[in-house]
C-alpha cells in the first residue's frame, strides 16, 4: 500500500483522539508534523529561485509508536515513521513506505536494544550542534551532510548514569542479489554527557570500502560538541572531521560517498578518489530567548579542505522562532554560504529544497538564502 493511500485510510478510520496523538485503547500513538516554508536562494552568478519547500526544521512526517510494559523495568517499544512532501502530497521516498524509521526494541533497566531502520545518533544530537538543530540553510554541518539513518541496524543505548550515556550501532550488509561478501557494516559510536548548564559529547561513524575497491580509504564522520546554558540562552561549539563529500550533476560537493539515508548494501564501493579528501569543520552558535514565545539566534562556521584543493566554504545564519502555541511555530532565517574556487556546496534543510540552484550557479559561488515558514506538530 502506497504512503498516500495509507494516510487517507488512517484519516478516515482513526478516531479524532488518535489523530491528535492519543489512542484510548490500543496504546498506539499517532503523531507527526507539517513543515512548509517559502525559500529564496540567490547566487552571485545572477541566478535565483523562489519556491515552496517542505521541511526547513522538521521533514513533514506521519508516525506510529507504542510500547508494551513487561514489568520490572522491561518493555517492548516500536516506531514506524514515514516522510512526505507536504508541498506536493507525495512520499519522501518512492522505494520505502516507512522511510524514516521502522524498528522494534526492548528496553531494560540498563539500556535499550533496537532492531531495524533507525536514526543515527549523529542525527539525534542536532539540538546540541546549533540553535537551528543543524537543519537550516546556514548551518555548515547541515550543508556538508548528516548521516541520518540506516536500515538493518542493530543498536544499544545505555541508560544515563552520572550524566553519561553511550550508544553503539552496527548496520548489516545483506544479500540483495549481489554477492554480499566483501561488503562491510556501517558502525557508529556515540557518547553524551550532561551536567548542570553543560553538555558535551561525540558521535561518529565508520564505513569501510568494499574489498574489491581500489580506493582503500574508509568513510569517517567524527563530530564533537560542547554546550553551555547561560540563563536565557545557549552557547554552542562543534567540530567535525569527515571525508564523506563528492560530486554529482548538482555541484562539486553536492553528494555523499556513503549515503546519508540508505543501506549498507549501497555503501562505499571504494572507487571514489574523493574519499581521500578530508574536511575539518568548525561552527559557533548562540541563541537568546527574548520572551517566552520568541527565541533568536545566529551561527558562523567554516569548512577547510585539508587536501589543499580549495574546496572549502564558510557559512553564516541568523533567525528566530515565534511560538503561536505549544504545537505551532513561525520561523524565519537569513543565510549566506561562500564557496571557495573549487567547492560546490549548496543549501539544504531538514529535507532537500525542491526549489534549489545547481551546477554553475553553485560551483565556486556565494549563495544567499531566505526561509519563512510554519511548523505544526500533532
């Protein structure tokens, strides 16, 4: 059953209470959000584009989650979540129904084991990276690319003890009609510590190339962060080192070598020489709560191409959020991205903008972007 058909059936069949996130009988919660924004992007080439896009902050989605209490601190938990393009009504991915999450897990007094398609811990620490939760045009870590979720994933996350929590992921390559021997898992490790006004941590990933590959460099993603809450706001600092950037028709740095949302079966072939090109990235950010409804912030970051190829960039962003209610938020951001002579990074959000620039309007260019939108959670 296609996602659009499923959503229509749910809207007709589920009681209003369930669609509001409360199911009085089954223990299943139906949840989601709709995030739409008007995006304007201008290049110093003279080109520009204006469009209605999905997902500046949170990709529009529909999800189902629930649990069964087994007693003595044990329970079974699950989540099924699909993404959709609210601007067009289409599914986020044509080949998957529950493209965002599809997992079942067992929670115990010492931690939680999950099996299935899951979000990475790299994705989940977005709120510790910058005031936009690393989703808007201006966040340089978002521009570089964020490994967000993998299927066939086995993970374990400990309970938080003395402020410290750790997790590991092991996403298995499986036989998809091609000889799976010579392929390797996507492995993740994350550690997060919280104490008083401070938060610090690390989230990383490794993906080895296929044995038959000629480029033997593994794909790495190493992200460390530090936060300090100072009363009405938060200060954010983060550093990243990664080689997961390559070219496609949209720009010199518009693709990733290891898919950020895919399967270990579509992992690192070991044929892309860009795997030898590492980037050192840093970003500073701060926000301030002006009133209980209004929060503003800004960030600045740089990406340095350590190979000396002149494929780095710098980015700036300023903006704010205004809460109309507990569920509905208005937002606006202004961003600037300056590519070096041989860089082709382009703007992204929680979802890739359907209206974007590419090619000669991105490569070596400086981009300016505006986002004005509304987010509603249900």
